[in-house]
C-alpha cells in the first residue's frame, strides 16, 4: 500500500483566480481509506458528480464520491459562472433530431436547466452570489443576427421569456456598440462558480453523502454483482457507479475508471481574465442590469461583472494550462476593443480550464455497462446542464428507465490522439474567419 501511495500522482489543485480569491471554504473531504461499500459510487466532484450525489443522498441512498483533488477543482471551480438554459442546438433543431414528441419534452427539460440551478441554490441556501438577471446572446455579424432572431423566435414560440434586442437596445444593456443586436434570455443568470461547487458539496454532505477528496479513482472492475472502484488508498464496492470526470477524465491516464472514456470528448482550453473593480462611472454603462453575455463569434467571447464590479472576460486559450499573462493578451485586447473607455485597465487575475466539447454539440449521457453511467460534454454550457445531468444520472443510478434525455453508447472521437494539432488548426481557422467577418463597422481582433 505504501508503495502504491508513493506512486499516486500529485492531486490537482485550483489555479489562483478571482474565484479562489473570493470563495467561501468548502467542507472537509478526507481521502478514502480502506474498503468501503455504498449504493452508488460517484467519481468526480464537479457539478455533475456533486449534483448526482446530492440528489441520491436526498432520497436516502448511500453515496461515496471520490474526487482527485477537492470539489470544484476542475471546470466547475474555474468557469465564467454564466447559468444558461438550453443546449447549443436550437429547439427546432433538437426536435428535428429527436422527433417531435421526445424533442419537445427534451427542449422543455433543458430549457428549465437554469431555473433548476437557481431553485437548488435557494433550497439549499447556497451563498454563491446568484443573480437571475438574464443572459445576452450578442450578434457580431448580419448572419449571426439572423440566427439569433431565429433562436429567440423558437424559444418565444414555446413560451420562454426570450426578448429580441435591436442595435440600440443591446448597446444600452452591454455598454458597447460592437454588436448588431441579439436577444436576452430572462431565464438565465450568473453564480460565483466555485462558491456554487462548494455549496453543492456542503449540501450533499449534509444530505448524507460521503465526499472523499485527494482520492483518484484508478480503476473499475466487476466483483460478483457489484463494481469495485480502486484508488491508491482504498476501494469502494457498489452496485451502481456514476463517472463524472468530464474534461478531466484523463487525470488518471493511462488507466482511469473506464477505458477510452476520455476520448468521448475533445478538451479545449478556455481562459478568463478579470479587472480590478470598475469605477462607478464605468459600472453605470457596462452591463448596468447585471446580465452575462456570450457573443456569436466562432471563438466566442463571454463576459460579465462579478459581485464587486470586476469585468470578467473569457475566450479560447492556447492548448495548455497557463498563468502567464502573455497568453491572455488576446482576451484582454477583446475587452479593450469592446470597452475602449476603460483605457488600460488593471488586470487582477488570469486563469483557465478545460471545456469538454462533443462532435454533435450535445451533452452525452452514457451507459457504459449495466450499472455504470457517465454524463459529460456540455460544450461550455455546463453550469446549468451539468447540474441537471446530475439529477438525470441520479435517476439512472436508482434504476429508473430511460427518461427524456437519450442514453448513447460510448463513441470515441475519431483521431482523438491528434486532438491537440487538430484543435490548434481549427482554432487558427476560426480566429481568421472571425477577424474578417463584418462587425457592424468594427473588426474583431
Ligand atoms: C474557463 C471555463 C469557462 C467556462 N464558462 C462557463 C460558463 O460561463 N457557463 C457554463 O455553463 N459553462 C462554462 N464552462 C463549462 C463548465 O464549467 C463545465 O461544463 C462544468 O463545470 C462541468 O462540470 P463537471 O462536473 O462535468 O466537470 P468538472 O467540473 O471538470 O469536474 C470533473 C472532476 O472530476 C475529477 N476527476 C477526474 N478524474 C478523476 C478520477 N479518476 N478520480 C477522481 N476524480 C476525478 C476532476 O478532478 C474534476 O474535479 C466553462 C469552463 C471553463 C473551463
């Protein structure tokens, strides 16, 4: 055992960020020791795993959650905190893919994902600076404006509070004249992502789940009618296992809990920068109503203010973890381009993390073997969707049949081992197209 422990990789840690600097403490999560038993073993302590654990423990199931670092150490403690309902596909497209009946129920389910988060926050009194003030989709080109109009119309037809914005109105709400229009989705909002992750951890512990930090799951095997999850310091035997490792599935490479699961998604890096709190004059014009924004570029820019009035801006990063401010220059440049009145703002924090993409732009709920479930691939929309997926996974682990959300088999992404050069090439291409596409009088950087 001592030899195994000394071979264990260093547990992942959160990079210094706006969120770590302003977080509240999470609960103590002692590493797993010895042989344990549970009704369900959850692997991964981001929103997916924590929400699964919370929903299972809430109905009396015995849950052991294993997390390689601390809850929220992956994307869940690093993201932009935008709580956006729906999927990357428009409702009509979803219904065309899934059939009118199932597609309509699926649209309703995912359309409620942001409400699901805000309800959970209220029910468990999670202090995470949650505000449900809406999310703006900002169109940077005439084609994107037409697409935004279609999306807004499709949601409105289904009764959702989604309002189209013309050029004047979007300039009022964002404080920049860089966009041609778009829509605001009033179901959406923002949270402090790490506070939210830690709040879910507290809530699931209070509900009775056992959370084990610094516990990397290194393997999963069958033993009679149960599964045994192996770690360097102990094991968990359970009839049901939920794998919630998403863009960080390769942490335990080359083995890991399930062969080739890491190949189900394409991890890309998203970077964020945050200014010091903006002066009052700037706060009166920049996002005065507190909405979050994502724009329509192929390499989208997303931004919001935090609770203290810092401008937090994100975009695609280089293909690695970095804390070198030089790697963040392009995103800082986007902020200056949108808000030239800020001059050269002081950048207080830079950080990044991995976003898990799928080829069909949809999250995947997998049944890897009888009793082994996985949910992953939120394509940058995981704050709401991963939380909802946790409830779907909890249902599956309790043996409820296939629900509205389809279960798919594991389909490794072709050429996955070449993901880095392929992503780098695709990123360069998208950056070029974004630069040359019309921006209503401005060009993107
Ligand atoms: C920079 C950035 C900005 C983003 N912005 C937004 C946004 O504004 N809005 C939005 O909706 N989405 C956003 N996202 C996406 C969102 O953060 C994710 O979709 C969501 O957090 C996924 O949650 P998860 O629990 O599935 O994965 P994660 O939070 O990544 O959790 C996976 C966990 O599994 C653990 N793990 C991995 N392997 C093992 C193992 N073998 N044993 C034990 N533990 C293991 C990891 O340590 C990790 O904690 C952003 C992501 C990033 C990186």
